[in-house]
C-alpha cells in the first residue's frame, strides 16, 4: 500500500493540538505532559501563535509553530517558533514540505521576511536551513531571568 499524500493543516482544536504533542516534544522536551503542551499552545494562540501539522497515513510527521509579526526593522514577518520532524521521519522530505508551506504562507500574507532562530547546537537543522537558502542574518542574544 502506498503512502497518502502529505496533508498540512492548522491545529486549532484541542484534539488536533494534542495529536501534535509527541512530535513537538522531540524539539521541546522540557514540556513534560500533553496537558502542559495544550495549555501553552492555547495561551499562545491568544497572542497569534499558530500550530501546523503535516500528516501522512494518519500520523503526524512534522509540526511547526509560527506567528505573524510586524517590526520597524523590516516590516511584516512570518516568524517560526518551532519546526520539527519526527526523528524516525527525518530525511523523508516532510520537514522540507512543511518549510515550503510556511514560506508560501508568508508570501500569501504579504510578509517581507521569513525568520526563525535555531539553537547553536542544532547543526543538522542549520544545514537544512542553509540548503533552503536561508542566511544567517544576525546573532540572537538572550538573558535568562528565571
């Protein structure tokens, strides 16, 4: 039996959000439970956060959290908070397909830029982003307050 075509959808209902947890936890292991994940996503959705999932054969293979922002620096931006493919599905093209879908969303919403931050230790992700023609445009600085 051949695989279904990938389907990308916005997860905005409780059940849809819950289905994304196992994949997102691979990127965000500090979120311990599906209940905590659901609470965080729903709270962030009130601030414009969107959660998209890529599904094949009734399984979530990749997820992305993103938001639209406007910045004085360079106008309208689609900012990707989270982008992860299930470890067992990496190199199958699902991350690339979801990435391309996000870029399409940015264009559709007339964004001037498509941006994300990536942890300095995520070398495989960096290679992926560079292959997708992204540029390292700045350094992101952080001060932990708690």
